[in-house]
C-alpha cells in the first residue's frame, strides 16, 4: 500500500462522521448572535425583525435592506422615547426627554440661568448634555432625567458646567480617523442587526478605511474629500460609499461634496460548457500528480473543492451560499426530487431555493457523493466567525489557481446567467434563481454576453426558423401530393 493511500485510510478512521448532517450542529448564526441580556429594556429590538428579501445583490439592493433596518430601528427608538417620557411622568419626575436633530435634550423648568433676566424666577430650559439620539443615548438620558429630577424635588439644583453645556462642548473635539475606527463597531451596531451578512459588510468597511486613509489624520470633511479625489474609477466610488457610512455612523455633521466616476467594465471571457466540464477534471489530475502529504486535512480536501466547483457551475451560486448554514440534509434527501439547493436566509439576498441550470451536471459531477459532503460538513462545523467564511471563499480562488483553472469562480455564475438566455429561460425566472433583480440580471450580467454567444443565439434562432420553414414546405408538399392523388382517384 502506498504512503498516500495509508495516510488516506488513517485519516478516514480519524474523521468518521455520522451519515446524517443535523442542522443543529451548525449553530454559528443562532448562537453567536443570540441576545444574552433579554431583561434589558432595549435588548431584543431586532428579535422579530426580518427585512424584506429584495433578491437584489447589487449596491441598490443592499442599501434597500439597510434602509429597512434603519427604519425599523428608528421606529423602535421613537417608541422607547415615548415610553421613557410616560414612565418619567408616572414617577412624577419633572423632567422630559426630547429629540433635536441627532441629539437628546432634557426639558425641565429650572431657576434662571446666570445672565438671564426675567420677571419670573424660573424658566423652561432644554439642556444639551451631548447625548446622541440612539438607544444607548436614551438610556443615558433616562438616568440623567432621574438624577435631575431629584435635584429639582430637593430644591438643590445649581447651574454648573454640566448643565451649562460646557462639558458637552468639550466632548465635541475633532478626533482622528483611527480614534473613531476604534469605536466603529460599537457605534455601527447600535442601529443595525448583527448577522453574518452585516458582519461581513462591516469587515469590508473597516478594511477599506484601514487600507486607504491615514489613521492619524483628523476626521474632517476636507481630509476625507482630498483623499477620495486622489483616486479614480471603482476605487473612488468604493471610498465614497464607505466614507459616507462612516460619517453617518458617527454623525460628524457634514456630507461629502464628491462625484462618483462613471466606470466601463473591462471585458472578460466567460467559459463555455466544454471548458467548464474540462476544468472539472483538473482537480483529480492535480491530486494524482502532487507529492504525498501527511497532513490529513490536505489528502482529500480536493474532493470538496471539486464539489464546490461543480455546484457553482451547475447552480450559478455565490461562493458564500455554499458555506453559510448549508442544508446538506435537504440536498441528499429523497424528497428533493427537483434537485434544488436551499440558500440560507443569512446570505446576501436572503433565503431562496435554487434550480439547477444544467441538471445533467449533477450526475456528471457526482454532486451527491457523500465523501465531499462529509468534508464540507466538517469544515462548516468549525466556522466561528464571518472571517472563517471569507477564508473559505478565498480558498476557492486559491484552488482554481492551484489546479490550473484559467477563469475565476464568479465567472461560473456569469456563465449561468448567459446560459439561461440561450436556454430560453424567462428573464424573471433566471434572475430569481440567481438571487438578484431583473434589472441587475440585464444590466450587470449581459455585459459579458460576448460575440461568440451572440453568434450562438442568432444561429439557434435562425436554425429554428429554418426548421420551421422546412416543416412548412414539407407540409405544403404533402398537401400537393394529397391533391394529386385525389385527382388521380377521380380519373
């Protein structure tokens, strides 16, 4: 027995798994994002919230989900503000909380402020203590209201730096981008639901800021605009989008005066069916030709990555949609007669059931083979953060290069979009299957259609037309022959 085969047997013994794949073993999304403090007044604001699935993976679709989340947050905040004031009134605290722009203020009738001249001894004031208008700020405002209420009730209130607003003004000093970045996660998730998708988005935002902005410069309008305008094209547009989120998160009090660039995408060659099928064989060729390895995880991992390749080619999935809570039980279930793949709700465009664009490839690529599914299940069970998912997604590209595939993983998705047109699948059905809108399907994906696919589309239409014409001529000839025979019988 060869050394590699012996290693394979040893690893198989070490990695024995049950034939079932219980969904409960993959608890990343549910456990990681479960709210631990359910007794908190503001704890479960997103517990029953599920933003509408836009089936649009574009920037516009992502922003639609963000807007829906922000609207839900604002509705909850306004409700909690009303409840807070109701409770203050119930407890006979002579203070109320009001929102002014992005800040919360305490309203109370107090002794005249130094310098105010009026006939009355008291006046209603709105105190600005530098409290932001969010749920955390509302907690602070409630605490401050009860504290102020005690001073009023005991007739011990005095105007000091705190109530004159001097301390809050001191807090408004301009910070560096690096200082804000340290608080970015805390502030970002004050108004957003913490999910796998939002965590991935946040990680991308943080990466863009760290890579492109000097962290020691002040977070001013001029500094942001100067750096953004030093870039062009997609890079500039990315910085505008990310910086706008950063500014809004910290309520910096200004908007960017920069213009997005119009970008013409570069041409890319999308693989045809023959090339896709051939590239599938490269994984096994690589495994047979490489040197022996003693690393258990490396001996048979190629089988899983080949399975991933086959699934991307057959279903046009986004790579992440294979790793986020994959429903392996459903995939291998006898009830799955249509061979659909279920995409988990915590992915880019939410839950959907995907129909194979090329059903015969399921058998050709042996996509229900239990061996790669066991390896997938084992790897997914180790996922503890969105970073793990990103590493797996990057590993796909690494394996493409390793085995010698000449195109990118996402090109398989583009190929499915193009193939759907050549197959005559209605645009709406194809778009829903891919998990984006008709507009995204038409504008983004059809730019890769290419001259060869146009020739093929025209050729098939002309061929079908020619076939119809031929059938018409044959029918006409048969009718003429029929008439001739009738005349012959009469004679």
